[in-house]
C-alpha cells in the first residue's frame, strides 16, 4: 500500500474530476471547498495521511457539519464528496479498506420542482409579442428563442449559452447539445421551435456557422445572468411560483411531456440525465398535479 497525505490525495482527486470526469468549473469549486473542510477537521485530529481516516473520523466530520446547522441537502453533498474521495483513494490503492459504506446521508424529504402550466407558457409568448409591439428596441425573436429552447428543448442555461449555429440541424430537426461533463446528446426540435429559430437566424445578419446562437452587442456569447433576468421577468408576469429561474422551464418541459404520456427513458435522454432516478422526480410532480386536480374538481374529494 502506498502512503499519501490527505492534501496530496485531495489534489489528485480534483485533477481526476477535472481531466477524466470533466466536471464543470463550479462543480470542481464545490468539491474543493468540501474537501478543505474535511482537511481542516483532520488537522484538528492530527491526521495527516488518508489511511489514518476511519469511521470515527467520518462521524466526527458529520457531527461538525450538524453543529454548523447546515441544511440536510448541503450535508449530503459534502458527504458525497467524501465518499468520492475515499473511493478514489481505494481504487488508487492508497487505502486497503474503503470506509465510504459507513457514510450515511441525513434523511431528507426531496422537494418537488416548481413548474408552470401549458397555459402559462402560452401567456409568456403572448407577453413577448406585446412587448415587441410596444417597444421597437425589444428583440422579440431573440427573446422567443430563449424560451423555445429552454422549454421546447429542455435545455440547461449553460447548454443554451454555448449553443452554436452549427449545432442546429434544420433538415433532421435536432440540436447537437454538449451537456454536463461534455457529454454529447441530440435533442429533437419541435416544428414551432424550428420556425422561431429560422426567423431569428434570418434576422441576424451574416451569422456564421461557428457563431454562438445568442450573443451580446460585442458578438460574444451571452452572459447567463441575462437569461436569468429575461426569464424571471416574463415568468413574473404569468405565475406566482416562488422560483422563477430558467430551470423552471426545463422542469415544466419534462413534466408536461410526462403528462402527455412520454416514456420516462425518452425524457431521460432528452434531458441528458445520467441516471433514470434523477428523471423519476417528474413522476412525483405529475402525481401531485393529478392530486391537486382531483381535490379541486372531484365531488368526492
């Protein structure tokens, strides 16, 4: 067995996540912060090497996290990071016993994602048209594209920001999307979205194939904060849900597909989820929606 310090194994693990798993910059930052907290605990326990870490260390780490009154979700994420670190150390033969099995997440009740209705989405498009008629400087086509791709194609904000003209196959009606971990997937484009896309591209003078689809005044790809602002603004006009972020449109898209009888596996592929369990949250959303309809309309409710 090779001996290695906690600092060194942490650095190797981060390098692995970056170069092999190809995690995003923000995800790497989160992992780094979690491991720094764990290393601080190890220092207070006079632990310097990864093989000195045992179940007692892990329990102490969990105790400290609870003392800081972190949310159960945050604690679960930090414990997941620690599991990943120990698993990596075991596979690299730095430890002979993998203690990750002793790490148990606190029991959490997973909150269901908020969604808008199909009518809400139609109302958003109506509001965009109104804004375009009232304000000549308002880019109606560009705003429609934001909603059509976030909702119509269930894209994440990062995927939309990095989408290029060349990623659109109008003949086959599909998008070439680079998702989390640089995983490539192909997403169908609806006929209505195709029309909006063609209209937008026709209005963009001399848009080259390798150009980003959404750009700022300088021709650089659009800042994600702009998308958040646009989506928040129009969602605020049609719904009173608490969260009004672009991800609401992705949640709504998946839920509406499921409501209309779409196969869960197909939805998983469209969303680019790695595990079916992630997609299954939308079955609970649909069930809750059915319950609400029942309570409001059934005479025996």
